[in-house]
């Protein structure tokens, strides 16, 4: 595939990626503000629900687990 075709594919995907990341961040922020410091299982359930509500449920399981763990521990999820 020519470089110009790859660049066009990349450039056309950027808005979709940005939109997904914005939805993902909103779900995390909402979960953090409502559930920081709560037990892991409750945080993970709330995070999965928030991701689903935002349309970002395709996040990898490992990422969801780590974010839920950080929120449960009261650690800033974005650092």
C-alpha cells in the first residue's frame, strides 16, 4: 500500500479514535467521582456500566481491571 494511502487511512480514523477516547475518559471520570475508594468489585461493575452507557465497552479487560483497581484504591485513574 502506498504511503499516501496509509496516511489517508490514518487521518480518516483519527476522529473516530478521539471520539472513543473521549467516551472512555467520561466513563472513567464518572466512575471515579462516584466510586473512588469503594471495594474493587463494586467499582468494576460501575465502570463496566459507565463504559457501556458511553458506548466504550470494547476496552480490553486488562485495562478495565487496572482502572477499577486504581479507582478502588483511591488513586487518580489518569496518572
